[in-house]
């Protein structure tokens, strides 16, 4: 039984408390912080277990996405569409999709416990940097859903990244990688009226940015950068660290873009 099956089966309820458990319990209609006397000690799961982290990742992803969408005062159609697109990529079941939508809506509440939730999420991830990085990439991408990132959204994302252990430099770095990925992959659905598709030169520039290297890099440095980025976003490795299996397509699409960027750079040489 996967993480979702254990959530629905109730066996998860005895060891997943805190703000993450509270908000997930709210949208599912039951509590995750109370159990039968003595049962908790009998369950071998503990903070850091894969399925527990997967549940935390799912809960945090959609609730915080809703909170960020509300940061500029209004949730746009594009932001809702991106959340729905993410759900479609994940091929969620009807129950999972309903839960994701409700988590998104919970994140928009004025009393959403952002800091407490982030503190628990970071603890649950047990310093798994690549997993936290993937989480931030998803949230940054969501902030660009309507074509640009509002200053209020940027300030909130900076706060979130700091709470998760990222420096401002690391956040700006992630932000630049997301912008490069959007530029490299075309993504015309994100363009504003009158904005044209990137030229070949712009695509090549974005390909270097996506691999996080300057255009002056040697062939050897390009290959090393490609391997480093592929390793960071490897779907199987991320799932093993706690990425929900349903999100494997998101990681796969990222690795596909990285591969395409690498092939473009090789061809240009």
C-alpha cells in the first residue's frame, strides 16, 4: 500500500500530527493527531520515512501553492490552471484531486499557519536538499503562472526559502533556473500579448542557463554540469527521498528539458 492508501486507510493517523497533519485531516474530515492508547508505540514509522515524507510533500505543495497564489491579493485563472495542470500531470485519483483542491483552498485562508507548517515540513524532509529544492522549484514555477512574479509573491517565496534553509543567493539561483527553463522550453502559453517566442540564440543562452554554466564552459564542464543537473532531478532518486510517486512525471519533464538543453549545446558546437 502506498502513502495515499495508508492515509485513507487510517493507519497514518497515529503518527502524523502537527500543522501538516491538522490541515490534511481538516480536508479529509478527520484528525491525524489522536490515536488509540498504546497504538503509536507499535507503529514503526517515524519522521523521515519515505511514505510519511511523501504525504508531507503532497500536503505542503498544494496548500502553500494556494497561499502564494493569494499573496498578491487575488488568485488568477492562470494560477488555478497551473494547479490543475499539476494535478493532471500527477494523474491524481478523484479523491486525491479533491484533496489537492481543498488543500489549495486551505492555503488561501487568512489564518493559514505558514511558518509552523514550513518548520514541520523541513523536519519531515530530514535535510534532503534536493527534495526541498524540487519543492521550491514547483512553488516558483507556480508564481510565474500568470506570466510574471509579483513583488508580494517574491517576498513570500524568499521567506519560504529561508524557512527551508536556503539563502537569498540560492533562491535567486533557483529563480533564474526556472526562468531559463520557461525560456528554453518555449512555453508560449505563459507569454503576454504581443510577446514573441524566443529566437534560436535566446534558446541557446537559456540552455546554458538551464545547465547552470556560462557559454564559455569547456566540453568537459558542459558534460559535468549535465550529469550534475540530471542527478539532482533524477525521478527515481527523488521518489526514494520522499517525492510522491504521482509527481514523477514532473521530475521526468525536468530531466527531459535538461537533456534537450545539453543536446542543443552539443549541436551548437
